[in-house]
């Protein structure tokens, strides 16, 4: 489903850089700037039972360090197969700390990591409490943050303040989590936003059609994804932008028609088999 963002959210328009998806299709995978793979360490705030992002990050950084923080899970109670996967991955310099992140411990968490840091954060609404600490850490080269509960007006104020505090970073991707709804003002209830530190962003070009069809995936695989776009009000590349939207509309329409025809063929085949 295409969502035409209100112009008041033009501060979310991402810069156009080479991107990559880490993690599985569906919930747990994120699209980040390729340049962020150069980080020495990954900090995962919020882990759950899906660490496919961490696995993919390690494949690009086999000598890197990963620190995950989540006190809500109990690996000892995992099903046997999941427990085996957990034990084989979270070992040596790949560590899971059974503690939740808060304003009281975020600075020590950041200090514990070595070298340059990429930060992945999905902590169910507590992100707003630690944004100021994150913004002050000079060793973070990039991050992906899941911003929750944007269906509440007071949280939307916190969200805008958070983006302002992160003024040393540029937004390079925005994906809406389709497990949540969409506000009347067009802002989805949950956003996954990827950042890169300003000095590492080597382009001024922006991408007004946020959705990356080759990389993005619906969080709820059985539901239609939210495809965000916003008007290009700069007056530059406006025709090119409209051409891209028009081309993508044609591709989506063609795919829908293909699916319709395939379903008809399947139905006809089933009918023929039943008659025999």
C-alpha cells in the first residue's frame, strides 16, 4: 500500500546512498548503508529470538565484536533447536548480556564496545529515553532505530525532538512496520529509520520514493507492506521523480495482473482435475 507522507514530515526524506539488507525477510531484518559495514563493533539493543541481522553483520565482519542487550529473554527456556542456535552463535566475542538498556546504563554499554560502532535498536518505546546519550557518542558511525507508538501525539513530539537531537547523522532509509497502523496525518505508528554519521555521507541527493523494492520486506509477511513516498518540493529532478513513481506503478500493476492470471490458471486446473 502506497502512503503519500504529509509534507510536514519532509525531514524524514532519506539521502540516496548504496544500501544493503541484513537479516531475514520479514521482522528482524533491516536496510542500512553499505558504508556502515566498516564499523568495528555492533551493539544490538533488544534481541528477542531473532538475531539474523547479527549473523549477517558478522559475515561481513568476521573479526568484529557483537554485544547484545536484552533481559527479557531466557535462553535456558528456549526450544531445543533454538537453544542450540543460541549457544553456537553467542560465544567468545559475540556476547549477549541479560540486561535491559536504560538511561542509567546506556553510557557504560557504549563505552564497553571497541572502536567504531554500529547500533541496532528495537526496545519497544524506550528509545526516546536514551536518544540524547546516543547522539553524544562520537564513535557511532551509523544505526537503525525502530521508533514506536507514533499514534500518540505526545510521542510524536518526542520523535521529532529525537530526530533533531541526532543532527550529527543523516537519514538514509525509512521503512514503515506494517504490524502497526497509520495515523490520519499519514505517519505510520512504527518506523524503522537508518542513519549514517554526517561525515560519512558522500551525497546531497535525496530519495523521495522511500521504498526499496529489492531490499525492503513487510514485517508481517502475510500483510501488504507500507510504501512511503513524499513530494519533491525542491524543484530539482522533479520529472525524474515522477517518472520513477510512474514506472514503479506499472511494475506493481504488472505483478498484480500476473498473480491474478496465475490464480485463474490454478483454479482452472483444480476444476479440471475434479471433473476427471
